[in-house]
């Protein structure tokens, strides 16, 4: 039995002994071999490593999107994967914000509506109705601040990659989560655009004091981060 | 709250949903429209089945009471007793007997010859009805049957208020003949016109000796009637009651009394029960079972009509099932198409049941729009079928609905609000059941599998 590393008091999220294996036909492929990772409140952590190292798999487990084969994800002290489905969904809704490489906006909704989506999901009909105006103003305000003043009513298909990612960032931040998980948010953008998007993300992280777990290949960027975690073949090195 | 918002947005954004809406709409609309028109036709048929009858029939058959008494010879006491009831709108006495219509100009000897060799044909078994015209008018549909436009030729009576008046231009050779009214099919078969003379042969059985005594008499046709019911139009001959009584010569003045009620639907069974006890006690009707409603008379046919309607409804319900199936197909397509969205929604905090709800709601909107639109169109279609058909017939120059064939000059449609409700509700239940399957699958999608879908 390996010793479980103690969880620091200022830790927001702590992964302990995460093992994740995939069943492919009759073969079992173990992708994560017992990973520990802590992110403190307000901390900016860069997660680096070669392609296929298991970065995405790890953050999906920590982001409560994919159940680990074994191990725990401690969020505010309790094991998130032991919670009932609805509570875990609520944590995804309020405590964590995702930014994906491929933006993942809903094509039928315009920019403002996409940003409002977490509020729509997290609230009942009446609860949302009561605060609809407040929500809308906030969503518009964020998009304006992100330089999308002229794009509020545009559908994702009418936006550039950089603009889409700004909308996605606004969406991730909308309910003031404790943590943002961003998986190669600039991976699909040209370097100039990517840089500006990252700048925006880092500024927001700093202003809001939200934790940010950022998967990136950019060594220059990583240098700005408080901590760099490197992964290799499903292990933190 | 996203379920309502997104389901509605997907509804509007995805044109394929229109197919589901239209499918359900057409199904529900057609079901309502056809059922309403069917009901209209069946009700008209029912009315024609009732036509020659009235609401309640009191038979005063020659059969004796159990204690050997007999009913009075005259219908007056029974009519009086019946009319005294405030729920009764009218009553009439009828004398009915069987007879044979033998070729014009023949005699009973000829009829006997005909009977001996059925291959020779030219003999019609008929029902002779002796009636009091004004009483009859108040009680049965005879007046309407006399006034109705005939299908075959036009030999209607000259004066509705006095149908037994000798036909105009009738010049009797000898003693003037009594008039009779003949069903139009019988008249057509025998090529009878106003003023034609017919021989009617009948036979009476002597109660004591058991011997059969044939007798015959000539009558003149005063006109034809069209009740719309085959049996009546093919077999019935009306005579004045006194005339028939005289012809039969038994002293019997009536064989049944027909009663029309002010509100049959409301009072029918009550009056039947009351009459069964009072009239038998007063010795006016031999036995309680001789007090019958017209529905008792027509039970088997009415049962068949009801069956027909139920069968029709079942078959048409399949249309709605097919429509609901399009909802199933559309939703299945949409779940596949929207895999990525489903993943995004779970990442943002939606639960599996929530996603299921989202897709069920899409099915719900489809059904709501389809069923409501279909119900409105179906009801409008049923109500305005007649002018619509006229317009269409006029435009394409082909008569779709031949008004002459039916008893009614318009296409009848009866819209029953209860059925409309049941049909709409049924469409909802079926469509939502079908929607549940793809929606449930959507809710079980793994968020990451859905997200990886690039
Ligand atoms: N659903 C899956 N089924 C099978 N293998 C997977 C699955 N997801 C990831 N993998 C494998 O796990 C390894 C790590 O993948 P990933 O976490 O995406 O790496 P990274 O994000 O660091 O590039 C890869 O070898 C990949 O092929
Ligand atoms: Mg990756």
C-alpha cells in the first residue's frame, strides 16, 4: 500500500493515486498509473508533457468528466467521485469552468446565449427568470470587456477562432467557479491570436483569483506560471 | 431551465422537426375529420333506421293476456293513456299486416298460380300499414319521407296535407279505389306511377278452424315515399287505417301504437319502464315486453354501426402511431447529430436525466404543435367539409359526393369534443412514448465520448 500524500490546507483540488485504464477490445490499456496532483486556491499550474502523456485524461478525471479506474479527487475535502450524480453535476456547473481546445460552443446559440448556458443549466425556470436581466447584463458585460462588443448576437459559425475561444472563456468564468481547467486553449489558434487569448485568460485568472490548471506546450508561457507539472507516460515527473 | 430554452431553440433551428409536426398534424387532423364525418354518416343512418318507427313502440298483438283478457278493439283508450303523459310529444295507432303485391289487373286466382310456381316471379311480399295521417305526421318521419326528393323517377304525392287524396287525373272505372302510398323502390320495381292500380292479396287465418282465407282488393297509387331505409322503401305500403281494417275484415283496428317523446335521450328508458307497468295494469298492452324502444327493435343493426365506428377509430389510430414514429426517427437523428452538444452540456453541469428531459421536450413541442394544429384543421375540415367538397367538385368538374344517393343534401359531420380531446391526448401519449426512447439514449451518452466527436 503506497503512502497517501497528505492534502495541504490551502489545496482547492487534490488528485490522489489516480489510475485510469481503457478497455480496448480484450486489452486493457493503463493510461494513468497513480497520479497525484494538487492545485491551491488561486494558483496557476501549467501541465506539460508530450502528446499522449495522459494530460487530457488526467484533467478530465479532475474535472469530473471521466471516472477514474481508482483514486480520489478531493474537492473541498470530499471525494467528488463518491458524490451522487446530481451533486457532481452541480460541481461541474458551479465550481469548475472548462475551456477546450475546440471551443465547444453550441452552434444554435449566439455568443451571449452561449455564455449564459451555465446559468441556464444551474437554475430552475423560475430561478433563472428572476435573475434573467442580471445574467444577461453580466454576460454582455463580459463579452464587451473581452472585445466582442460587435459580436454579441453572432452565432459561433460567424466568429473567428480567437473570438470563439473568448466566448468560451467568458462561459467558463460566468458562474465564478473556483477553478478553470483549460486543455490547450490555444492549440487551434495561430500564435498571435493564441497569445492574445492567453493574455485574456491569465488576466482574468489574476483579477478573479481563480485557480487555473492549464495544459500547454508553450515553454515560454509555462515560465510565467507559479508551478509547472510535467507528465510522461501517465506519471508526474 | 436550459431544457425549455434549448428544446425550443432546436425545434426552430432544425427544419426536420417540421416533418414530425406535419406528420402528427396530418394524423390527428385526418383522424378527427374522418371520425367526425363517419359519425355524421352513421348518425344519419341511425336516423333512417328509426325513420318508420318512433321512440317507443307499444305492441297490442292479438295474443291474449295471461289471464285471458284482450286489449280493447279501438286504439282510443291506449292513445289517450299515452298522450296523458307530459313527456309524450305525439302518438299514433297503426294497423299492420302482411300482403302480396300481385301484378296489376290480376286476381287472387292469378296470385295462387304465381305462388304455385315461384320461378315465375312477379310477386312481392309487402307490409301493409294502416295509418291515421295527421297522427302519423306528429309521431313518425312519414311526412319527411313523402317530401324527400326521390332517387328514382318522381311520383310524389300532390298534397302533403292529404296524401291519400285521389291522384289528379285519376278516373275510376266504377267505384273509386282507395289510395295507397308505396315505397319508391317497390314502386320502381313494379313501374308504378301516380294513378297506377295495384292488386294486393292477403290471407287471414280463421282462429277457430285454422283455415286460411285469401282475400284481395284493388288500390290506386297516390304517390311514393322515400324513407331511405331499404326495407321500408322496398316492402312498405301505407293505407288509411280504416281502409286496411275494412280490407282485413277482422274487426281489428290497430296492432301497435307508436309514441314520440319530447326528449328521448333523457326520458326514453324512464317512459319505457313506466309504460311497462301502467299500461299492462290498465289492460292496454298485453305484456311488459311489448313496450319497446326503437333501439330494442334495431339492436343488431345499431350494434353493427357502433362496431364499424370502433373499427374505424382503431385503424385510423395507426395513422397517429405512424406519425409518432416520425418523431422517434427525427429525435434519433437529432441525438446523433447533437452528440457534441450533449457532451458540452454535461461538461457545463447538465445531468443525464436533464438531457433526457431536453429531448423529451423536443418531442413534446413537436406533438404540441402537430396535435393542436391537426385538431384545429381536423375540426375545421369536418365543419366545412360540405362547402369544401362543393368547391372541389366544382373545380375539378367531378361530383365527389353524390348527394342524391344519400338522404341528406349535405355531407354530415358531427364533431364530438370528447373524442377530439381523446385523440389529441392519445397522440401525446403515443408520441411521447416514442420520444422517450431516443431521449433516454441521449441521457445515457458518456459526456467524453460525445465531446471527442470531432
Ligand atoms: N477513450 C480512450 N480510449 C482509449 N485510449 C485512450 C482514450 N483516451 C485517451 N486514450 C489514450 O490515452 C493516452 C493519453 O491520452 P491523452 O490523455 O489524450 O494524452 P495527452 O492529452 O497528454 O496528449 C493516449 O495514448 C490515448 O491514446
Ligand atoms: Mg490532450
